[in-house]
C-alpha cells in the first residue's frame, strides 16, 4: 500500500506532464516534414457501387461474390444500418433469389466465409431465401412506397410457397400503374400468373419482360430460370 | 468529405454540357433567336405618375426567400448563402477556380459541364432599381432576361400572393417614388449615339431595336468580363423593370444603387444619362422576338436503348436535380427530395430501375413517368416539350417544363426519349 502510494504521485505527475507536452501545438515541421491530411476512403463505397452495376448488367454471381468478400459478416448487419449496407444487402439478396438460394461462388469466395451461400442443402437454400426475403422486406419498408423495392421484394416472395399470393398481389398492383421496375419483375409475374392458370396474363407479362430486358438476360422472358441465363 | 459523394453525383450529372451532346440550345443560339424580325410597334408612353404600389407582406416575403431557396442561386437576398453542397453558383465557381476539393481529373470533367452555369445575378439593392409590380409579374411568369446566360429564372410553384410578398421583401429598401417620369428634355437620338459610343452592345443585347455595335463574344476576356457579358440583361426589359426615378442615377453611378454590380461607371454627364435613359425607355421597339416552336420529329425506327437515352439526355440534363439520395448523403436534389419550394417528388433518374419507379404527384400517389397525358404523350416527353413551349413564350398550363430553368433539350433529344418509350423502354 505504502509502495503504491509512494509511486502514485510521481507517476501522476509524469503522466500529466506527458499529457501536456502531447497537447501542446507543435510546428508542422517537428513531425518530420510538411503536414498534410491523409483521407481514408472506405473501399466498400466503390465496391458496392460496382456490385450494383454488375447486377444491373446481369452478372449476378460476380456481384454476389463481391459483396460476400467485402462484407462477409453481412448477415449480422441490419439492412437499414446505413445506406451502404442497405445497398449491399439488396445486391446479395437479389442474387440469392435469382439463384434460388444456391450461389455457386465457391471459386471466388474463401471457404471460411462461404457459410450457407453455396446452398448445398435444401436447408441452406431455404435459409438464404428467408434471409433475402427478410432483407428485402425491411428495405421496402424503409423506402416506403418505392416501386423498385416492392418489385424486388415480390421477386423474393415468389420463391417461397407460402408467400406467392403476397408476391402476386404486389406485382399486380404495380403492373396496373406501369410501375414494375425490372424485366425480372415481369418474369416473376408471368410465373405467378401461370401458377394461377392465367395464360393470357402470363403471355402479356412475358411480352413486357422481353421489351424491358437487358440483352444479357433475355432468356428469363422465355420462361427459363434466372440462374440459367445469369452469369 | 462527407458531402463528396453527393457532389460527385450531382456534379457529374450536372445540368447540361456542350452542344456536341445535342442537349441544349447554346447562349449564342439564344442571342440569335432574340433578334427575330417582327412588326414595328409604337413607342411605349413614358408613365408620368407612379403606378400604385402592389401591396405585399414583406415579413412573409422574407420567409419565402428561404422557402423558395432564392439564396441557393442568388447572392444579395438578405439571407446567408446556402451551404456549398447545395449552392448552385458558389459550387460551380469553386470548381471553375480550382478551390473545390476534388481530384484533378474530376475537376476537369466537371468544368466542362458547369462552365455555362457559373453565374446568377445578385439581388442586392433590387428595390432601389426595380418596379415592384414588374417583380411580381416576373416571379409568376419568368422570362429570359439575359440572352448570354444559359440558365434562366425557373418557374417556381408560386402563388400570386407569394409573388407579391416576395416582391415586397425584395423592394423593402425602396423609397417611395415622387414621380414615375423621367426628367424632361432627353433625346432618343442622342441616347442611341451615346449607347453606341460607350460600347454598351459589348455586353447588352437590345432586342427589338437596331442591333447595337460591338458583337459580344463571351469566349474572350477575363473572368470578370465574361461574367459581365453573361449577366447583362437584354435592354428591351429596362422600360418595364426599372423605376423611372432611379434610372438616371443608375446610369450615372451604378454602384451607388447596387454595390456588387458589374455595370461600369461610364462617366455620363447628367444630360447624357437623361438621353440614354430616354432612349432606353422610349425608342420604339419591335414586338417581342418570336421563338419558333421546336419541330416534333417522327419516332425513330431503329432500336433505341436505355444506355443511349441515359448518355444523351438523362445523365446530361436530369440527374443533377433527380438524383439518388442513397449515394448523395440523403439529398437526391430538388426534383427528388425537394427544394426551390417544391415538395419531394421522389423521382430518381440515376438508373433504369429508379426511373421506372416513377414519381409522386400532387395527389400523393406514385405515377409512372411514362403514363399518358391528356393528348396521349408520355409524361416525361410532355415535360421536355413543355420547356420548349416555355421558351417560345407559351407555358403549358398545369405542366412545368423540364429541365427547370435551363435551356430546353433539342428536338432530337426528345425524339430519342419518345422513341425509346414507344419501343417499350428497353434497357
């Protein structure tokens, strides 16, 4: 105790002196040259932007791989945490949906972050699709009435048996106002209409799909799954 | 730094670019259009009694300046300028003068886009010079006052009472005129000679009157000279804009009425200033220059993709105001998240999918950007054509022309957009 007391004062004094010395304004050259700020830019800002563009261009797997590599813990993050995370969630969720919950990204994503993304089992695929629906639902909620977010939520909902009715309701509402924002949305609507026995409606949706589709994804408007035409 | 992403988006898509992009009529084209021949009309009589002052609530007007964000483009509003990331001309000026903190390649790219959109007139001392009733009319129905300036006053969502209150505020420092007449004895002929001698035509156009000597050439000279030329109003508006009781004072010592004016002091004598004033307000003018309506071109038969529309129209003209708030610090521009007194429209033209998501109209509902208007024209095309009509002096009731306050896009650009929509909007 005595020893501690005897040391505490000099230590306190030394610490205080050090703190004062550290806080004193020193001339820039004392740091060893001209001082200039170094801005650190989060590389994910550009990365997510690139992933979005790849998704738009139909390179679904490349976009998914980028997001998993950049944000391997993405499942632990709320999709509305920041706009950057929200955008990353959207890209990965849509990729998972378009590959029916099984993303063949084994070659480009390290083993230790692959998790369930490869969708090797039915359970993994279901996990991925559930996660995608949850993410896209939260995004659509955050963006209120945004037709693009609602179109994408419907695309995900259509993959789960118990939410196909909800998916069709959303897409029919949007179609009535000409607010379906993607060819994938119309392809999904065509599938849902076919499931409900509406062949004429299916043909109309596929026609609309064909006029909107990016050349790289035209196959989705011929009734083929997105994963068979995406890269 | 946190504003950089927003500026990146806003500025990379800024306004409009060079004529090779086919987007807009240039300032030169505007000047050429302003001398279109038309029948001669008699001289307008010079009023001899002050017009009854338009009533207005200056206190409310002061608040409206902030609501309509006049200080987003203009200095001299009596309010501090808006922050740099929202301020049109301050931001452009910083880019042009190298003060803006961005990399050299980006600055070089932005410079090409912002060059025509560098200046807006200061409102300093407006009340000492302008008639309040003219300001009210101008705010309600803006006309293109400055033929060498690419941008012009936008058509705001402004009511008559808003215009009156704003005008009352902007003319708050005006003294009541004892007379609305110029002093007797001025000579139109001598006034014309003086205007020619002083080289007023080096900056000003005077549409409806014989062309003034000294063709302006904004491409040469110092920045200050270029700015003076760009901001110089067409003199045909003097007779409606200016208070008669201060016009002579303005000609004698412009800075005494507007401290930051670019109008030089020409060293007129009192008699000369009177002659020039008499000439400006009394010389017979031809009717307002007619701007021919743009041709409506037929739909293209070749395939048109979104990539082409984006490159030639949307990225040049539209995205500066209709941007993506997610990558711009929450600010999607006045045409998306609101501004200039406009409610948020949630219109984002930055991608194919966001454009397809439409906009929120006055009824609070989402509508497609491509929905048919009364005559069957898609809304987007109708808005582009409405701007062309506004330039021709015929605003379309119930439809605000786009791009707001900027030159209309070319007939070819409208044709491209219309053809793309007619083809089903392929990506």
